[in-house]
């Protein structure tokens, strides 16, 4: 358990504007990581190694992209006991994201709505931050780098941005995550469609082969998809991933559905809904992907994990690894250990 119980700090953080609380927390982590103060939240990492996509993960619990968009806090977050950390989404050029306010809590539903819009410092600053991380990787932690497209880039030229992103992060990533499922960048989810996905994955795989040859290391590529898909759409995506030799899939991003939060304050805000309400939808997509992809294809499950039993349910549905984000906001760092232990001791 962390030396400072989250129950003592959560009331203060939840008394602040959500984005201000996030920025304050991340600034503190960035400043205090790799100092003696890190003992305030550091937890022993559960030892449950597993090999997925050719990578050896120290345990099955990871941090989803979006919390550390600029890769500034890898060591601080890693001290919470994660087996892997995914940072980003990064775009080739820095961008401010959507107008504020753009992040909302829905505590009765253990949920968040965000329409941040890939706010980040750009590829050059992101890579420099990732290169500064040391203690997490020294302890064999796995780091995934998540790439997206700039809002100002027309959807017809989205492939250009993803190739720039892949070029930039490839030398520094244990795996690369390709975000085509955020609802907060106009038309981005169109890239999940048949022809657009086919063209994007063909281009990424061709560039990966060039980079692998030049750098003599093959970095796995995972594609992150939405929960708001029909079973037929999931099947088409699965077939396209396999056809292009993509290494894995992340299921899922946030949802546009609001059925589970109707009547709650902020339920009508535009953006992606995360947390408890997305649990069933993301688990359904995991189950459908596993059926379509077979036993061996790597799947990272994410969406609504608030407990160890939730993490086990993702594994039971077909995930190899599990990520959290909103659960960390509501439950605190103890969730990392709880989930990792639950998966390590699953029946």
C-alpha cells in the first residue's frame, strides 16, 4: 500500500476543477519522481511475468494512454507497481486541444467525460521526455508510445501524421499504439472504416519494416479501437489487423453512449465517456475480438476496470493484458496492486 492513503488526498483533488487537479498531480509526479519523496506513493510491483507480442511484461496491469500525454511522468507512475505504462497520445506538432472546460467527473457512475482533443507538446518534446525516463525501464517496465494525428491535418492526409509519429517514436518505444478511436478529434473514427483502415495499416506496416531493418529491432504495433462498434465491424477490423500482420489490438477507447449516465450532472457534455459505464461494452468487444482473432493474437483490454475482479473479467473475456485510467482516478494507486494480484492468482 502507498504510504499516503489515497483516501486522504482524493477529497482535496475532487474539490478542484478536474483538469486543474490532473495538471497539479502530474506536475508533482514529474517534479518528485526519482527523488526520496517517491516513497510517498511507491508500491512493490506484483511479480507475474508474461510474454505478449514478443515482449516480457513484469505483470499484466498497465496504465492506459491519456493520463500522461507528454511522457513526463513515466518513472513516477511506474513506481505505483505497473508492469507497463502507455503515454501519449502525441501528435507530430504541438496543439492545445479543445476549448476548456473539457474534463468532467460523474462520481455517482465512477466515470469521466473528456473532450481534451489530443492536447500535447508535440513529438520532439514527447521524445525528449521519454528519453529522460530511467528507473521504470531499469526495472524492466514496458513503455508504450501512443500516436495520433493533428486536428488541423485533413482526414485524407491522416496517414502522413501517423507515419511521422511512427518515425519519431519507434527508436524509443517498447511498443507503439496507434490511436484511431478517440471521439474528440473530428472524423478520426472514420479511420476504423474498411478502406481507410486498410490503407493506414498497409502504410504503417511498410514503414515499420523499413525502420526494423534500419534499426535492427522490431517494435510491435497495437491499434486502439472504439467500443461503439457492431459485431460485424469488429469482425472486419479483426480481419484487417491479421491481413496486415499488425501485432496487437487495444480494446477499447472511450464511448459516445450515455445510457448508463442519463440524468447525472454533466451527462450531456460532449466527449468520450470512460470508467464504470464503459466496462460492459469494452468487455463485449474484447470477447468478439478473441473469437475473431483466435487464441494467440495479443489483446490489451481497457475500459471500466475499478477492481481486481474487473481486471480478471477482462482476462476471462480474452485479454492478455489490462490497462486502467479512470479507475486510478477514483480508486487510487492501490488499484494497481489489487488488479495485478487478482490476475496473478486467477483460477
